[in-house]
C-alpha cells in the first residue's frame, strides 16, 4: 500500500502543477471553463491520498515524520482557499489569480510533504 500511496502522491503533485498552469493561463485571458473540473480532479486525488495516508498511519509498521502529515494537512487550507474563497471574487481573471495562488501553494506543500515522506 505504501507504493500506491507514493504513486498517488506523484499524481497529486502533477495534478496541482497542471491546475496552477491552467489558472495562470485563465488569468491571462484564456477561456478554459474546464480548468475548474481539473482542479476538482486534483482535489479528489488529494482526498484519496489522505485516506491512504491515514490507513498507512494506522498500520504498526509505518511511522511517518510529523512534518510529513503536518505539511500534507496544511494543504487543506490552500485547497479551501482555492475552492471556497477564489470563486467569490468578482471577475474571472481575479478568480483565476486567487486560484493560481492557492493551487501554487498547494503544489509547494504537497511537494514538500512528498520529499519528507520519501526521505523516510
């Protein structure tokens, strides 16, 4: 299950990189209404990653560093910013800017969590 957790972690990283790039393109005027769907897909992968991580954490032979799950759980705040705050902005460009900021921060957090988790 640890290998699957690592594979999903890689997909989460790629997903948030793609989402950040899409939001940046939208903020520059591109019309990509499907970008929000991609963002929800990345969030669903992150949810799967959380479920796998908690299942692994419950096993006796897996003990991650505290910083690994703290970084991972901090990503909940940036995902909340992306899906809760950014859509309330007035213009599509402003929504995209906040979405890019939030998804970029999520990307950085999940990369850091991945690095810490891989170093165990």
